C-alpha cells in the first residue's frame, strides 16, 4: 500500500509543477473536471456490484437446471426437493435454491447498466471538456509569459542562449507541457479512481482475498521506472533543441550555405544532434518496455494467486459466493489494469515536467537588465552629456577577453564625437553600453551626471536613435518599419523622415509606395534601400542622442552624399557619436577620439590629431596611401547639394530600384492563399514506406504486440472457465480444473513480460529511427530547394524550423508505437471474434451490433481532429514566424525599445489557435463520452439477450460470459485504438506537409549527376541578353538584356545606382536563379546546363554582410571548401592572407574560439576577414567580391585589399563596390542602369568618354 501511495505522490509531483500558472477559474474547472473523472472512475467498479449479483443469479440458475434434469427432483417453495418432499442436500450439505426467473432478473440488471451508462456519458464529457479547456487557457498564458520573459532578458543572455534553441523550446516544449496538463490528467485521475474504487469493491466483497492480492502489489515498483523515464526525456529534449538550433541557423543563412556547397555538411551536422536524441529515445522505449512487461507479469501472477485462494474461500470455507469472488477478482483486476494503464500518462507528465523545467526556469529568471521595468528616474530635461568613468567590460559569453580596459571618455551635449580605431578596439561596445545592452563590470556610464543604471531603461532608449551598418528591417511594410522608430507617428512624419533620409523618391516609384512589403529581414530590398529606411526610422524618433555605427557604409556614391548631408543636419543640437572606418565621414566631427585595446589613446579635432602624429594620423595616412594622384583626377571640393540635384533626371531617376522593392500585392496574396489550402492527409502506406529499413524491428515489435493483443481474449476464455467450475458438483474435478487454470495464468504472465518488452523496445527503435530519418530528409529537402523558394514569406526560417520540429515527431503518430497499438488491437479483435462466434454466433451478433458504434465514435473523432490539426498547425506557424523574427533581431528591437510591440504581435497571433483549442475541447469531450458509454449499453442488451438464450435455448451461462467478455475486450481494444486517433490525424497531416516538401522538384537541381562538368575550367564569363524577374514578383523585370563578358584572369567591376541589378547578375552566375531569357555562359557553356555543385565549387564569394556559423574560427574558414578536409596549415595560410592570423593568435582559444550565433562575438571587421579567409581557402577560379572591404577599418583595409588583389591574380573576378577607389584597377568597368550595361571599359577609357561613369565619379549623380 505504501508503494501505491508513493506512486500517487510521484504522479502528483510530476504534474503539480506544471499548474503554476492556473488562475482560480482554471483551478475550479480542473477541480470540477477532476470530480467528474473521479466519479466516472467509480462507474466501472459500481458496475461490478451488479456483475457480482448477476453471476450469482446465473450460477444459481445453472445449478437449478442441473438438479431438475433428474426426473425425481422438483422445485417446492424455491428449494429443490425429492418428489417425496425431502430437501435435496449437496455433497457439502448445502441446499439448492430454485424458481429463478432468469429473464426478469436480467431485465433488472440491464436497467442498472443503462443508468450507469447515462451517468458516464455526462461525466466523461465534462471530464474531458473542462480539463482540455483549462489546459488551453494555461498554455496560452505560459506561451505569453515565456515569450514576454524572453523579450525582457538582457542582451548578454541571448549571447549565451542559441536563438534556434529558444525557438524550438517555444514550439516543441510548450506543446509537451500541453500534452501533460490536458486530457491526460483527467484520464489519469479516472484510472487512479477506478483503481481505488476497484480495490474498495474488492474489500467489500471479500477482504481476505483482497488483502492477499494487495500483499503482492508492492512488486509493481512503479517509482524507479518513472524517474528514469523523466530523466531520459530531458536528455532527448536537449538534443532535439540543439538540432533545432542548427536548423534555424542554416535556414537563416541559405545563400552562404548554397554558395559554399555546404548542404551535405549541414545535413550531417544536423543529423549528429538527431543521433543523440535518437539514442535517448530508444533507451526510454526499452525502460518503458521492461516496466510495462514487469507490470503485466505481476498482474497475471496476482490473478493466479487470487483465483486459487478465492476458490478455496468459495468451495471450502463458504466465505465467498461465486458472485463475490467475481466482484473481488474483477475489482482487483480492474484496479491493477487501470494502474497499469495510468503509466503511459506518467510518460506524458514526465515529458511535460522536463519541458516545463527549462520553460519555467526562464520565466523565473530575473533579468540583469529588465527592459520592461518601470523603475528608474526619468529626467525632466535632457542635455545629452555622456561620460564613461573608468569602465571595464568583457562580454558575458567570453569573460576571459577584456574588451574595455579602464575607459574614460567624455561626449559633450550637442557635439558630434567620432570614435576611430582598429577593428576590435571596443568602439561598437561603447554604443552597446550607452543603450544598456550590457552594464560595465566596473566603473559607470553617465547621462547628464546620472548613472544610466539609475534611469528608466525604456525612457533612456527612447532618447537614442541608432543607425547601424547592417540594418535590420522587419517583415512588414515600409511605413510600419519607419513607425517602429516611435509610437504614434503620423503619416506626414513618416514621409518627412523618408525625405530626410533620401528614401522618399525610390519609395514613391514602387507600385505600393509606402505600403510595399520589405520581406523577411528586408530581403526584398537592396542594401542601400534598407539603410535609408533604417535612417528614416532613426530620424522619425527625433532622438536626443544619435548613434551612427558606420551608417553610410552600405550606400552607393549617389546616395551617400545626400544621406550624409541629412545626417549632418539631423546631428544639429543632438549629442552624436559616430563610428566609421571611412575617415572622410568623421573629419567634420567636433571631437575625434582614438581607440586602441579598449581604451582611449587620443582626443581632439581632425587638424589637432593630424598634428599629433598618433593613431588617427596613422589611420588617415593608411587611407590616403595609393590614392590616384594623376593630374586628371576629378576634384570633389566643388560638390554641393545644388550641383548634385542639377544632374537629377526625374524621368528615369530611381527606376532601377523598382525590381527589388516592388511587391505585387495580388500575386503575394494569391500565393499565400494557394499555400494555405487545406492539405489532404497523406496515405499511411507512404508513411510506412519510410519506416521500411526498420522492418525487422517492426516485425519483432508486431510479434510482441500480437502476443499482447491475444492475452485478453485468452483471459476471457479462462475467466469463463473459472465461472464454469462453480457449477461442477464433483469437488475433485472442480479442484483439478481450478489448478490448471491458475497454471495457465502464470504462463501468460511470464509470456507478457517478454512480449511487452519486445513491443516497447522494438517500436521505440523503429519510431526514433523514423523520426530521425524524416527530420534529416526534410532538412535535406529544404536545403535542396532553389533560393527563390526561400523568398516566399511562407518559407521563412522560423516557419521551416517549426515545421521540421513538429512534423517529423508528429508522423510517429501513424507509425512506431502506434503500429504496436494497432497490431495489438487487431489481434485482440480477431482472437475475440473467433472465440465468440465459435461458442455462440447468435449472442455474438447482438454484441457485434454495438462495435460499429464504438468504431464510428473513433472515426468521427479522427475526422474532427484532422481539421483542427491542420488549422492549429498553420495558426501556430504564424506565431512561430513572429517569435523567430523577434529573437533573430533582438538587438534592433531592444535598441528601438519595441519589445512590447512584438509581445503584443505574438499574443495576437496566438488568439486563433487558442480559440480552436477551446472548440476542440467540446468536440473531443462529446466523442470521448460517446465512446465511453456505448460499452455500458452493450452490456445491458447483451446480458439481457444472453438471459433469453440461457432460458429458452439452453445456452450454458459460462458461454454468455465467454462471448461477452471476449467481444467487450475487443470493443475496449477498438476504443483504445480510437483514443489514438488525434495522434493519427495529426500524423497524416504532418506527413502530407513533409511529403509535399519532399515531392517538390527544385527549379535548379543540386544533383551532381545533372548537368555537365569539364576538367579544364578557365573562368570565362559571358552574360548574353539576360532578362530576369524575381519569382516572388514576376511583373517587374530586373535585368532587361544584360550583355557583358570577361576573359579568364580579368577583373570585371559592376558600378551603378543601388538596386539596378549588379548583385542580381552575381546571383545568376552562382545559379541562385536562372535567367528568364538569354544565357549566362561559362567557358562557352550555358549555366543552366552546368552541374550546380561543379559550378559553385569554382566560385568564391565575399559579401558585404558576411554570414558566419556558430562554431569555431577554424571551422568557419574550413567552410570555404566543403568537398574535402582543409588542413590547419591551409587555414593559417588563408588567415594570414586575410590579415586575420595576428588577431586570432591574441585570443585565449586561438583558432578554436567560438564566434557565437551569426558571429556575434566578433567585430564586423573581424567577421569580414574570416569571410575573406574562407573564400581564399576555396582556391576558386572565379572570385566574387560584393563590397568585400566595406566593413573594414583603415588599418586592415589596405592589407586586405592587397590580399584580395593578390587573390585575384590568375582568377576571373567580379567586383561590386560603391567606393570607386576599390575598382579603378579593374580590367573592365561595366556601368549598369535599369538592368542593362550602358557603358563599359577601363577607368581611363570611361573617364575620357565623360559620360555616365565620369558623372558618377565626379558628382555621385544618378546614372541615367
């Protein structure tokens, strides 16, 4: 009994933790649901009292029939007497009663059954509806609280927690909590109630026999098994969260993965985490198998003992009647079986508790810097004086590396202070401290003399406008992106900010103008367009403090001067801190501060610092070195806003921007609707096909399941034999039969132990292998898609990661352990039908009439839940997109103080799945109630008809019990199978989603066998009449007949306005897209006919915004060539060429230093140099440099430029740059406008021509 108490307490402990966030209303709902579950659980034991009386009636009637078969006996006054009136005495000196009206008695019992059934119908509906509704409300609250808490965490917390892992926890782990606190709890309470009431009925019927059975029950030993299950579940979740993190990182960086042919490598990296999760899942299955087998073995040994001892009490001591024995026997049986059936619920509780721990730990964590805090001062008047007092700082994720070392800086109000210095000297860190992304380890940062830690954080951030080098835009309209700058901004203010940022003209040229959608991460915009929208967003804030972190580095010449002028104007009267590597943009600053090794080394004006010959002088000298000093070099001094505007050709101005930013609204809406069509559930045969390699395990598991399924029908056979023994008048024969049946019970128990283990382990193995395979092939299929597929908002990284995590695990609902349940149920039903129809086909037909009703309730349940599963999935995907976007861009959101906005957006997206969950509660309740009560109605009709057959057709009563017991166990099996219909429904929908992805044929195949390759790859490139439109906006032509060629070893430079097709041509060369018309020829071969892996293996690329992976510096450089293992010597050599080696050697872990998510632990210059080393290690024939040195400081740029110039030797090179000084040495300079080349030649030729290029160089005017 102590162990049973321990079991209940353990269960209570497992589930109680998860109800922390229930309100009094939900507690009331759960209490009411629990009461319904308790009373529902008592219904079956109550039925046993009826069953016991009915058994006595049948046995009495059989004895009467046997006695009256003797013509010398008759029935007088309800007692069997001899014809002479003497009472007939049996061998044990007892008398036999007679005169039983079996049909009338059975009618009375039938009414009892109907009454209990009606009660069960009502109770079971409320039991499920109340619990599922309460769970839906709590899960909604947990989702909101978890996301809200994540959004208020300090930035240092995100450095230590992977974004992908957090996204996985939001989707997977909260679903596991839901599974643990919804219907599973009510079913668990119901089963424990049945267990308790079953034992109570046993005690009432015969306390001695019940005590004997209870004495054996400690052997069940549940607790040990439970703790192991909970522990293993935690390990499994951790491994899956890591895999989710990898998937999120890779899908967010698809262009980099594709460019470097990393698809296979990333699949293997993802798979390594899946292997770990698979191992834990299999261990968990084996433990559960042993646990279940042990449980069933003990239960059957209890049956043997109970019946052997019970029969002694009936026959020898007369302490029990046959009905009393049945009552005790069934009470204990029912209690033990329900205790066994409660254990799967405990697995859900254990999973839920393991998941809840990580979720609740986060919810309970107090952020070091709480951005939602209302505490802190709000100053009445802000001047804008900023001061760093002896600040020491290191990043929480890299405590051993000191970033700021006793930094002292004064930034005066209203002045512009420029921070200059080598990459990694701590310049950007100061900006993060001013925004309170981090707090200093020692010292303090003050605003107007107040420690910023004492100020209200939301108010502080509202004073600050920031423009960064890599601007982050959100997946909404241009208007909304600008409005993120400040709440309550009017349309007029949005337009004014756009004008100030030189964004207005290109926006007005778009079909949807300010309502144009910018795409995921601003992906539908060019770099210059994104930057100008970000500047407009900062300006609309009307900030007191302006932080410019290389704000104009992404702009072309055409835009930079005007935006710089707008920023100069915006700086007036504001405290401004400017960080720039291009010193020409900071020489007008009031104060220039030189940084080195995390401290300031000099301070003064441009002229003062040049006179000092210090750090600033060195940087300026380096930047001026190598500038063209020819006499024909154009003068820039005469440049003015007026002269610029004179060159504007309004008829053609900005038309070349349109290709990227236009959003054909109707096309987008149509594609969205098409993708959101209800997906037809996948055929089970196809799902099973993916499980084929595991057929030996499935065969063994099915064998175990078949044995387990046949146990109940055999039990029905033995049970009816038990009842039959009570009508045997020969005591020796009676004892012999009883002993034989007991031995059979023991045999079945031993067999059950092995078969349960076999089923549990085999299906865990096959199920986990399937989940791993599906996740892997799903991920593989995603990586095989062409880049255009990822442009669709429906295929955003957040949505794809959510789909990967959920779909693969849901598919197990139609395979794995579910196959075991199906085989178990089918065997159960098959064996039961054979037994029943063999012994009485008439009674079997009556009982069978009720089976379709039970089956129908299951089918109905499946149909309803299929619809819900589909809708839930889409609705939660929408919320997943919001959370993924928010977490990926958390620094930008924190800088804008827009955390609450994203929390509101996320909560709004949760409303739809929440409403559906509440609807589902009632539907599920009705179906469950119907399925539960049908069995009681079946008993009523079957026993009533059985009484008729016994009375009128002489059917032995034991056959009535045999037929009904056999078919009722088959009905229970059918009911049990139908209880898995929700999982089955979800599995088919999830599989359909997955198969839709797997069946999709990419427009550009990555197969090595498709397309041709050749040995002597030279690198001649020709664009011939290329016309191109992006798939996501087919009505806007980007390239309109591009014609240009470059010979092997030559350098081709593309110049032109931002967004006129320069980068698009590079993407066609990489075969991210294919041209609609015309051809790209490589060595004379059309690119569309060349093997994609072969082509990309000869191309190296360095982009302006390099993407690094969350691994070591060495692994990031190795990524340059994924076709082989790159040696450490090659890595170091490439690092030296990229001016990276010396910096790496100063780090504690050197080349093993982890770069963090998206390279967050490194400065931009450091990231760029790793990207350059990555391209160099590839040793490509074609080198693509897209703004490759724009993020570098002056000190590094000259060396890296020299390294790139050296790397270009003997290679075909295509360069895109806004800084014309970087392309003067190109063999061919192609000037692009509106998707065509309007002139080409060398720098000297084009300058002599005095056309578009000359105008661009001299004035930065638009090319028209």
